[in-house]
């Protein structure tokens, strides 16, 4: 029986800063070097096909939620396309990690959702999308 687990098509990489990410986005060679360096250091966060190399596949559409933020896409030898998400962005581009880190920390102690909304603003739906605060 085949596994029903679907592998993520996003590879999250630890860029030094948003400025570093923007520099890499502008320079294809720098981006390739960064990905190669990360693969050398942390092969476990990449798909197995990465050892056979990759090609750039353009960019994602500009995010309406995050002022036009875009991510690069790569294609591996098996023709699957992956997005490269920087670690300073939350999954599904719901926000920046520095915007939600304190609320996520408090979630570990059972702080109710309504209290997080009261302290940090936004609304309950934003909190749920940004990491399952409930």
C-alpha cells in the first residue's frame, strides 16, 4: 500500500538576514552558491534527488499578504518543483517569524487565543494561520 503522506514542495533555508536574501534573489550565481553550501552542510533538509543537481525555475507569484514578497523555485532531476522559503518567513507566507515568535512562545504555556489577540493585536484568524495558536 502506498503512503498517503505527501512530501512538502518547500525547502526552508536559514538566510542570514532579509538583506542577504534580497541580494541572493538579485544574483542567480549567489543564490546557487548559497543553496549548494546549505546542501553541503545540511543535506537532510533537502530531497534525495538534490544530489543530482538542480535548475532554477523562476519565481513564485508576488504575495499580496506580504507586500510583493517572492520566492525562487528550483527543479530537481525528477522534474519536481520546489520553492525556497527563507527561515524568516512563516509557512504559507502568513507573516514574518519575528512578528509571531513571542505569541508562539506563549502558546507553549497554554495562553488562550483571545489573550494573544488582545496583547499582540491582529485577529483570531491571523493567529490560527500563523501557527495554530489555539
